[in-house]
């Protein structure tokens, strides 16, 4: 479909599991201060993905993660409230930190073997996967 981003790979699991697609740094950062969260319009394959946002330019800095499930071949609108994003570093929770909604500096989608703090993603597997992203927008 024209204008749709496609994230697709045939993936082999080794020790970890982290195919992902990340935007370039958004400069200047986007200001979502007046919004309650972000909405993604996606079509997936039944796997659970993470939508990740960032509020600084440190490549390995805090990643704000929101897990969402897909249904094979169905377009879904996934609402991700800013309050539901989990601050992480390498899939481990970071404590006592707040997302800076006025400084959205990158977006990313990831198919991760892990949820958070060593828990496994219950909807993860090796092989082919495909996630189509039609749009990402703020909602009030």
C-alpha cells in the first residue's frame, strides 16, 4: 500500500532477539506537550511489538517502550498513552524518571524476545514477521 512503512524480516533467534526499525534523530525535537499519547495505525501478523519513543539524543539512552499486540492481517488503531510507556535501558526498567513530552526525538518499532526485566514476550517467535505502519499521530 502506498505511503505505508513496512517492517519485515525473516528472523533467526540467537541469544537475544531484537530486530527493530528506528527513525533518525528528529531535530528539532517534536513537542507533544498538549497530547495524552500517540496513536499508531498498524497491520501486523499476531506478534507483540514494542513502540519506542525517546526524549533525548543519547543513542543508548532511556527508551520509553509500549508493548502492543497485533492481529494477523488486520488494521488496528493502537492508542499508547504517555503514562503507559515504560522507561527502559536494554529492556530493564529505569526508576524515578518522567517522559519529557516536549522533546520527542525518535520513534522506533521493535520485535523483542523480552518484555521487561527479563520476562519473555509471550507473543514472540523466530521466522518471518511483518508490521505495516500507516501513521503515527498524537491524540488529545
